[in-house]
């Protein structure tokens, strides 16, 4: 199981990577493993400004559909176009090719509320 130390995490199993005022968001290796084979990713919030913990989309696996939650407040500026035809990228490469959205950060202070790698590992029991 992979828990990159350069990322921040949520209790809902999203990861976030920060580059200036832009953040990239996806689901963690742990989350994709729990969901199983991902067959569809639906994100229709591009251009919307959403609050922390608001739903920004859904991910569908063979046996379940799960909501995707914003780790911090921001505007969804980009959706990963590769996921439309290759949703399995979330399973094979959740931290790189399987990213889900890019957001423009609205409230950088919310970053302090996220988990670091060690805390997230403890949360998952790994």
C-alpha cells in the first residue's frame, strides 16, 4: 500500500497535492483497493466553486458507487480527461495518471485540517 509523504489526506480517503494556489485531487491507494475495479468516474462540477466536504463527483466500481468529496474549498478548474475512457487508471495509478480534478484553492487555511501520511496510515490501519 502506497502513502506518499508529499500529499495530504482526508478521512474520506481523498488525497491532495498542492502547487501554488492549485491543488490536484484524487482517491487514495487504500480507497481504490477497498472499492475494487473502477468502471466509471462521473465528475460534472467543472467550473463550480464547492465548499470543503461537498460532493464533486462519483466513482463507480463493480459492486458500489461512492461519492467523491472536496478536501478543501475551491473551484473545480479541470477534470482528468483520461478517466472518461480509462477509469481503471484510478486503480493502476491513483496518485499520478488517476488524478480526478484540479481546483483553485479558495481557503488555504483549510489545508491545516488535513491528515499527513503518518496520520492517514494510522486511520486506515496500515
